[in-house]
């Protein structure tokens, strides 16, 4: 029988830097893998736009500049400057039933596959 011990972790805010946001996004990507639905909805070949990575980094940095978004990371307690082990992002609102506060990323960007968006994320948006 193999005994596993938990690694002691420390929870810290994610630094609002492109480098740390990129590392956070890599952890998220590894945890959830590729998402064909999101690729189909937002990364259409015939639409020119900023490279997706730069676009996502900019969105996270924009969110980090507001009090509604809270970003934290888990790191090895013995090596707090080491790699990010896990991430969590919260979107906090004062009145959860107000439309303007309840859509953290706003409307879908031009070029999104709107029918696909509405059938997936639109349902979640209306439910919120």
C-alpha cells in the first residue's frame, strides 16, 4: 500500500503581470484541457483579431484592475516563488440579480458564432 502525503500549499493573490497571468492560464488549460465548444464559438478562422493568448491576458489584467474580480493561486509552501499549482477566480457582485453586474466579460465579441454562444453560454447568462 502506498501512502500519499499532501503537499503544504500557500494561497496568494495572482500578480497582475502578463507573465503570471500567462502561467495561470497554462495551469487552467492543463486542468480543463482543450474545449472544442469554446474553440468553435470564439476562434473562427475567417475573423481577424488579436492573437487569442494576448486577448485573454488583456481581459484577465482588465478584470484584475477591478474590485469585482478576485484571483488567487496555490503554490508550494516551501517554494512560494515556484510554479503555480492551482488557480481560483471569483467574480463578486453586490446585487446578484442586476444585469449589468452579472456578466463579467460583457457581450460576445464581434466574430463569435452567436448561435453557438446562445445555445451554450447564453443559457448560463440568462440563468444567472
